[in-house]
C-alpha cells in the first residue's frame, strides 16, 4: 500500500482551497501550525493534530470496528476450555469485560505510555499458554459440561466450574504481568533497543501479519464474494478516491449551516467499506439469498447467525475487579504466560516503530519504549484483576488502519478508548457490533495485514541491501519465522523434555513467528561482522536537529507539563521511563531516532530529503 510509503510529491489531502472542509473550520481543527515532516505532510491529521469532535467519534468507531474481530475472538476461543461453550450469556459478559478493560488500557497508553495512537486489546500471545494450562488433567472440563442438555447455567455447581478456571487464569496473568512491568519500567527493554536495528525490526513487524494469512483467508473464505466486495470498497475508497472531495453539510460559528467539501473517502475508507458490506449482507439475509442451512457454504455471511448474542446481552452492566472471585495461581501457568509476555513485548516494540512511521512521528526514544512496555504490563495486571481471561497488547490491526486512513491523530485513539469503555458498559450496543459477518471481517484483515507486512519490509530502506550479509540475515530470519512455527504446530509431541513448564514455554515461543524471526534477526545482526553503515545503524541511530528534538519532546513527553513544569526533581533523571529535560534546545536523544529534514530549494519549489548526520 502506498499509504505506508513516504512520498514528497503528494499534497496534503486535508488542506484544500477555499470552501474545503479542513481541520481549521470553526476553530476546532488542527491546533498545530508547525512545519510538517515529509511523512506527516501526507497525513489528513498528524499525531499532534486534533480533528473536530464529530470526526474523532466516527474515526474512533472505525478503530473499534477494526479491532472488533480480535477482541471478540479471544473470549470465544477460550470459552470451550472454560466450560462455557453452552453459556452464551457468560460469554457476552467476558466480551463486555474485555471491551471495558481495553478502553482503560488504551487511555493509559495514549496519555502515560508510549503516547502513540495505538489501540490496546486482548492478545493472542496469551491464548496458547492459557489453553495449554486448561488442558492439564486438573483443569479439563467435566463431561457433563460438554452436553448442552445437562448444563444449567444458573446452578451453583456449573458457576463454580467455570469461575475456578477463570480465577486461575486471572492469577497467572497478574503474576506474569509483573515481569512485563519490571522489564519496562526498569529500562531493560530500552537497553536492549541499542542492539536492535532495521534487520531486527523488519522481520518482527512483517511476521506480525504474515503468519495470519491462514486465519484471514479462512474468514474471507466463508464467502469470497462478500470478502472481495469488502476489499474492493476499502481499496477503492483509500487509494482511488482518496483525493475526491465530497460536499457535506456542516455547521459553523460564522456561516452557520453551509456546504463544504470534505475528503470523506480518505478519512473513512474502513468504516464505509464495512458498513456497505454489512448492509448488503443484511439485505441478502432478509431476502434469503444466503443459504439458511448451517452446513452450507456462505451461511456465516448471514447477519442473523449471531442473533442470540443480541437477545441475551443486558442493556447495562458495569464490569469490576474480582467479579469472578479471588484469583489463584499455579507455577505451570505462570511460566507459560511469561512466554506469551515475551512474544507480546517483541511484537509491541515493532508496533511502536510501525505506528511512528505511519503517523509522521520520529521513532520513539528509549524512555517512551520503556514506558510503553511498562504500561502494557500494567494493562495485563488490570485485565487479570477484571477477569477477562486474557491480557492486553498493542493491536497491529489498528496500526494497519492508520496506514490506510492516513489519520494519525492521538485524539482519535482517545475517542476509540472511550468507545470501548461505552461498549463494555452498554451490552446491547456491543452485541450489535458483534454481529458483523465473518467474511466482512476477513476481507478487512486481508487489507490490513498486507499493509503491516509492507511497513515491516519498508524498514530495509535504511540497510544496504546490496550486501549479501544483510540479504542472508533478513531472508533467513523471515523464512524461519514462517517455517519453524508451522512445523511445531504440526508436531507438538516432538517437543517433550519431561518438564511440563519448559514444554509450555518452548511451545509458545517456537509457535510465535514474530519471536522466532525477530530473535534470529537480532542474533545474526549482532554477531555477523558488518559495518554500521552496512547494517543501517548510521541512519537508524542518528542525532536529531533541534527542531526535531522539540517534536520528540512534544510527542513522547508526559502530558500537562509533567516532568517539564512540575515533578522536575533531580531524582527523576535516574528513572529509565522518565523523559529527559532539554538543555539549550537539545534534549537527550533515545536510540533509533530517524531524522527527516525538509530542505527548501532556491525560491521555486520545495524538495524532501533524508539527511543523515553522525
């Protein structure tokens, strides 16, 4: 997708001539009039911009819809091993809880974490160790819970059966989250970043999406016609019609009601594509164009297959910590979840770089990465306390949405976090969104995951790809990241060491493509001889100009003047997650910060260039 690639010739689609609807309307638009970097000049709204409130709401809903598939899938996957496959009401409670906690964690990450526009949600990295723990003899569901005719969901016996299992998950997730907080807030992850360059980040980001081709293809394959239509609409709106301004009615303080032009297709391609496809699925369902037999091809494209979720969900329910009882802990489960934590941290660091690249921000400095990982650990702790049965992590799907919509405003993700909170409280509204047909979600994933893969590979532009060393490191890393997890998934019985906890750790690590590829890239890049220029570290780890230094501080420092106007004690300089004070206009630079400098040519037109400094 060219939305993920820097081009200096494309005009800013949100800036138009007179009569164009832009962020400056009514004083509600972009608050920043600073010169834009070449990357951010293509964005409708950059990270520091604030779109009008109504755009924030719609764009926040779009991000919620993008994450919906993953948010709903995690509790539904765990339902069977939690003995809940015949209790859809409790399943809806778990879905509402994960919505609510994801909203809290998103707001924490945007305001106090890495401060990039990244949505937080349930992590699939915790699913495998959770299922492994629940498959142990002590936690296997009794036979009677598998028979719908014998299950009484209101009986105390059945309630205790599933609650004791989710309490165990709560406990191990809370303990493992402490490890993630320690790694983040202690600065260990930031220390490791000085050894991580493009040849580590590129396979890690790409392997976030590449291994998901099977699940994305399966969802799309439920009905290829609907999936193809969804893909066509998203690509049409985001690529072909992105520069078409549509007249829309607006209300201003000066002109009151009037018509202005707005780049609707560029800002809402995902939301428009989903809604149109969803509506057509509804029409085809009402007219019985789709088959009504559950075993027939295309049945899951119907909009009434998930109707029971809507009817059983309560109108209002407020999730709270400890709602399933006091958490319990087992050592085997902790070791397994820690393996998931490691994979989640590697993926999140890759997401930070991908997100910064797409929203026109400098790569995150060390203190921001430390804070981001620490806050994600805090999010997992909250998820465990609330009882989602899962943790939280940065959502790669939403990073892909940033690349397609070219709306990188932080306030949009704040709106998305508030939407998640509301969906967690108002069960009926969340249940409505949960009825989106599977092939529509599948078509969306094919587009999103393609963008994420391309963003990962684009990091190789800083590396000398004429070097056989670099070709080997990247090619071997990404290929092993696909091959090894595939083999381990097909031969799980071959990894038997005799130590159950070690088996679980190996199973999780070796089936996580981004961990395998990222680890091999990290190991080979730091052990095979190569110059800094050849490895891309001269352009990757360069010092910024003073104006870029100011932008780094504005983006990644704490809000409301924390650390700059107050809480400026000299003791804070020893905290690895605390922003560094600027001295003489230049602050302390983190590692892996990219400089993009706009150079003005002699009097006629501007050119964009990348300036490398030592």
